[in-house]
C-alpha cells in the first residue's frame, strides 16, 4: 500500500502561476473542519520510504513500487531494520500482523539542500497495521522500540492558525534553516465519504 497523497490546504489557480488561492480550501471537508483543532507536525524534505513487515520478513520500498531508493539510504535502512535480529524485533512487536512503517529518508544527497539535515537517516511519521493507521502515541512507541526518531509535533490549532504559523517561516526543528512546512491532522483520525484519510499539508514556499 502506498502512502496517501496529501492535499494542499488551498486550491491552486488553474492558469497563470499556479499560486494558492487563499481562503478556498482544497476540499469541502477541510473547509468544514477548518475551525476545529488540528495537530501540526514538521514536514521533512526527503523521499518517502515504506518499511514493510508482511508477517514473516522485512522489505523496503519508496513511495511507489517503482521508486528507486538511493544506495546510501538503503544501507542506512538495512542498519536500522535489516537482518535476522531486526526481524525478530518485528515479530516481537507485531506478530504475524502485516504492518507498514511510513517514514522519510532524508539528509545528505537526498533532495536539494538535504545536507542541512546532516547524514542520511530515516524518520517515522505513520504506521499502518492491517488497514488501521495507529495513534500518534503508538507511532512514538514504535519509533522508540526500533531506535529511530518520529517527526516532531510543532504546534496545534485551527487551519487558519496553521497558515499564520507557516507564514512566519518558522525554523526547522531538524535542520539549521527554515522548515519545509507542516502536515496537519485532526485531533482524532477522520475519513471523508470516499474513505480517504483527512490530512493536509502547508508549505512555507507557498507563503
């Protein structure tokens, strides 16, 4: 299973310079929920990585099955999750239940300016077991269990407040520069009428 494509907070102009149209939410659900409380986590500028436990073994994939993982990042993933000892940890934690650890590969030679994060590494932002996304506290517990970091929570509030936060171009919690943006989720897991997860991103470069 690939990770959900996260929509922008506002719609973009269909013609011209493709700027966001402030105030025009990209979905009806975001408009309806805009004044509710959302949790904001830092969006890391890297490459999407899936660490897949099928109940018997561990494998790695990018955002899509065709995506190529850079060799130095793959080596780091093997250090963190590869080998018989780590498979025993997966079995200890999840048994034979299939699970996917969704994270970001980031750091040196990953995206332009990736070196600002330091050496290549992996950071966890979501976990799915079966067809269920786990709660934030469970994600943090799993990150600690495997000795990896989880994306930092940088604030909470309405979507209007989240936009104002990003408009200030806040400093990253992970690198010595401005953060790429934030990912916002409702305080409780929600889905729309099509069954899609309700989640949204706000990028500094758009403001």
